């Protein structure tokens, strides 16, 4: 067994996996703090904080942080999602202690220099501008907002510009104080790593952190609805979603198999019908994403303004059809895609590191591959059929449209066709 | 030595590398046929052909192709660049023969069914629309066009919509006839692969192909100039380029080290000055790309309309400064980044497979890592300084601007500042 887990006395968890033959390692800290933990007036602060981590600590300037890792040829980065903030690095094996020291420093000792806050505000406003200029990026924020209106789960990770303009050092420090406790953190490392050495380092760096009383984020409530933004773009961007299982739900694998069979690859129904037979679009896919207490089955497609109506109708007709005639062959193919995709993905240390953190965060253990494969094998055609029926016939849909989309049908019309 | 090369009697080359411990393989065929091989009236056909490969062969429908690979959990894809078209797959090791059979089938026996051509035309027009809607995508096409005006090297890979609307089966067949010869193809495979078995299969599949007399594409001539497209976007997108060494040039490593030190990471001058100190942008980077007979050093940044002038001036001032004071420390860091980046990238079979094909295409052999590392080590600070001087003081620049860019200085003004 090369996966090892250790918990410090304050609840900080460490999970490592040694991958024989590798000369590099991926490592990082995943914190249970993301956009869904923000109150309305805090929206965007988790992401702002992620940026400020790189802007200097008590010991290091922004330049020192960048140089420390890049001097040894590594890289360091971070991301914020709805449930987590992750700070991670990839380095050659001899530099793992250095990377861990830098990550702990930026996570625990950010300086929040007011001048640097002002500078970084400009960077984040620019990031928001770039997202707003990218239709197939911003439309997913709108879909999320439509699915979960007036809830932390529905708010954009970057936050609205007007809030980003207002955050100050106290806001940042308060968010850290509230959510960056040791029980909210997981240190994961995969590749050329030595578990005992990492535990020893982690003990030094993190064992002094006091536990926090962290309030759970409000339960997500998938409401659904429609957002339509007409704009003079070349493409009409279409997204359609229905609530799907969260990652603690037994049905989560069924949802994954369903979405793969429906629109996960070139052989899927959606790709075959919309792109291969009709040539309606270049990008088209379905996917299922899972969070703690909810999940989302999503279809995205970009098409022309004249064809967005046809595409919307087709998506719903195919969803309707799949409730009736999902075949053993399709389900078997989706199982193979999930299994092989997992095996191939895990040959990459960064992907493996991320899986370790995710599994420990959800289950406090890392299921071995056989266990996961068994769960995939357990998904029968009958289960997928039942899942599809429940999803399509009782789920509340959400839809976001952007571009020359005046010709697209209303959500209510699509919903009627779905249950007809 | 785990890298093995074999050439069939008709000139078709095979290169493989076994990577111990892996259970999957990446494999593909790289063809010396891309946008730069197209005459004006053919612009977009290499890419159209790449799409048609997946639309059916004499033995397989489009669905059969997708199912063949996805039934075993693999994936198959393709891309077209200025110099190549690549068809590649990733599968578990037992499915390598199947993947090779599918790739050879789509490459050698495309059906070009006229009905499928019509359908795929719609898909490609949608792809063009999507690119046009994405500012930080389309701006690189404009930069390329500005650098290499009225030449195959400057034309967009997707082609203009009006040409894509006109291509027919004869155009496609003629392009295949002209460029898809055995000497123009390299089969590369990395991961859990058996060289001898692959050679045996390749012998069966490709040894019958007759050689072609392929005309070399016209030599690229970097002319430079400015394109400015004012549009109501949130971000002003700025790109600036100067000709850099092609991949056969001894200076190509110097160019890579220069661009890494100048704007390749968080510790680079450009990132530090523009983003960390001034907060002018979120995305900003410099890179050097290399082709057969030319290359391009490029800076990209997205900023606000009010700040695009400051950003352009800063870029040029930093380029000017780097001709005078590049330090040993910066060059050493860039060398470490290049070396470690290469080592970490090569832990991924897809990246390794692509490197094999590229090296065989350029050098007809695969330099070992030590040889490449020696070339990186040979790049001294003095060489980088001389390179920077030549680049900045004698290079002809190209610039493309998109968005609220009325406030950006003219290229002539920037050029004057560069050589002042």
C-alpha cells in the first residue's frame, strides 16, 4: 500500500502516495473554503485571498515567492472553486521540502500589505473582464446563478466587480480567521515523495494551528430558471442543467455513467445527433459535476443564431428519448470510458494528488482503485434508465443563453417537451 | 536505450519509447501537412481534412470510429498546426493495435462522402465562429497575419469562412494526394508499447503507400506591421512579436531561455513589472515558438482600455532594458525552468509521444535528454544578452490589438522606443 494518511493532533490531515519511477512530485494544500462559504457581502473574497497569498508573507516578498520555486525549475499556482481553495506546486523530488515550506508560508503568513491589495485588485478586475469577454466561460456563471439563485452556491467565484473594489485587509483577515483552520486543510502529495519526511515537516509547520469552529455553509437549493442575454456574437451559446447527485450520494456513479453515455464523448448520443449527423455545432458536451450536497448535470453547445432553437429542441428530445431506450452497449461503453479515463489520469502525479485530497476531504480515506471500479461496474443499464427518468421527468431545469439567442424556445416550453 | 526508430522501405518512419511501469500508451501519426502547405485558394483545407478523417472510411462510419476507441475506454483526437496534422489516441496497453488500426484507417481511407462534407462544413463554420468570439484566441491569428502578410505562414489554420464554404471532395482528395505521402508521416508511440509489434503492424498498414514528390512550402518572410481592431470589449488585448530563431537554428535554445527569463513565469521581469508591481493585467506572458525556417517571440497581455498604452510602453521599455542588464541569476533560473519543465513534462506519455514525433521530424533522430540539457547549459548570460540586442535592435516587430485599444501607441512609436 503506497497511500498513507496521517492526522496531526489539531486535525490537520496529510495524505501521500509514492509513485515508483517518478523523479518529480505534485503537492498542495486543499482548504475547505470557497465561494459557497462566502456571505453575500463577501462574494469573491476566497478568490481574492488566493491571489493575496502570492503577494508576500512576513518572510518573503511576491518576488521571493516566485523565485524560490522557479529558481529550482518548479511551478506554483492556486485555484478557488465553490468548495475549496487549493495551493499547489510541482517540483523535482529533491525540492519537495522547499515547496512545502513556500506553500505553508503563503497560506499561513500572508502579509496583506495594503499597497499590494490595491495592486492585486487591478489584477482581479482584469481577470473578471477577461471572463466577461469569453462567452463560453461567463455563461457557466450565469447557469450556476440561475440554478441556485440568491444562494452562496449560485454566486460567481470571482465575485462581482463592485465587491472586489471594496475588499480590504480586514475582510481578508476575517475570512482566513473563519475558515483556514487545521481541520479544514489537507496536505496531499503524489509522485517521488517520502511520507514520513512530509509528516515530519508538516508537524513543524502546521501543528501549532488552533482549531476553529467553522459553520457549515448553507445547504444548496437547486431552484432552476432561465437567463437569456442577447448579444451580437457569432455564436449562440446554450447551456442546460438539471440537478444531479452530490458526491456523498450512492447515485453519483450512475449520474457520471449517464452523462458520459448521453454526451461525454464522440460516440455519445448528443455528439452523434447534434454534431455528426446535423453539423449544428463544434463544441458540444454533457457532464455531471458533484458537490457536497448537490450536483449538476449540464449540457453545453455553441451554435449559430439560426440553429439555436433546433439545438435546444434536439437536446430535450434526446433527453426524453434516453429515458426510454438507453442500451446495455452504451452503458458498457461509458463504464469503460470512466475506468480507463481514471487509470490514464492517475498516471499523472498532479491528477493523483488532487484525487487524494478530494477523497480524504469527502471520505477521510482513499478508496483503492478496485473499490472505485467495483462501484462503476455496479451501475447497470436498469439503474441508468431509472436515473434518466427521475432526472428528466422530475428534475427542475436551469438554462442560460448568450449571443444571438432570440430564436431559442423558453425554458417552460422545453420543460413541457421533457415531461410530455 | 528504450527509444527505437525504424524506417519502412517507402520512407515511413516509426519511433517508439517504452516507459516502464505504465499501463497505457499514447500513439499517433504526425503528417508534414499544415496551413503553411496550402495555396491561397486552399486555406483551411488541411484542417477540413483533419475533420473529415473522423467522418467515415471505406470500412467504418463516423459512429464506428468513435465507438471503436470509446468501447475500450480510450480517446482519439486530432489537430492541425501550421506545419503538421496529427491524429492521435490514448488507450490502455492491450488496445494499442486497435488504436493503430483506427488511426491508419481514418488517415488513409477517408470516404469523403459528399453528405458528410456538408455536415462537417457546418461544424467548422461553428468552430470559426467560436474562435471569432474569443478575443484571446483570434488575436493570435491576426498577429500571425501581420507578421507574415500574404504568405501561407500568415494564414489562419481554420481558413476564412468563405473558403470553408467552397471546399469539395476533389479539393480534399487533391490535398491528400499531394501531401499524405509515407515520407511525410511519422508514427510515434510512448508508454506501454512494444516496438517490434508496432513495426510489424505498421509494415502491414503503411508499406504499400507510394512516395510522393512533395514541394517544399514557400520560405516564411517575417515582415511585421500593425493590426488594430477597435471593439466594445471589457479588456484591451495586446500582442507584440519579433522574429525569433526557427528550430534548426543554433540559437533556438537561447531564444527559449530569453523568453522564459523575460516573461515565462511569475518571477520574470514582465510578470513582475506589469502584474505584480502595477496590477495592469491578469494574463501576461512571453513565449518563443519555433518553426522550420522562422520563429516568433511573442508577448500577450489583456488589460483595460485606459491602461493599454501604459502596458505597451512598459513592454517595450522592459525589452529595451533587458538588452542592457540581463543577469546571471535570471538566466540560471530560466535554465532550471526549462530543464525541470522538460523532465516533468516527459513523465506524461502524450507529451513524450509528441516530442518523439517532433524530434524525428526535425532531426530524423531523438536527441537524448543529456544532449538537450547540455544545449540548455550552453546558453550563457552573454549569449542571452547578445540575443536580446539583436532581437530588439534589429528585429521587425508585429503587433495586433483588439478591444478598447484606441489609446495604444502606434507600432512605429514603440519601435522607435525599442531602438532609441
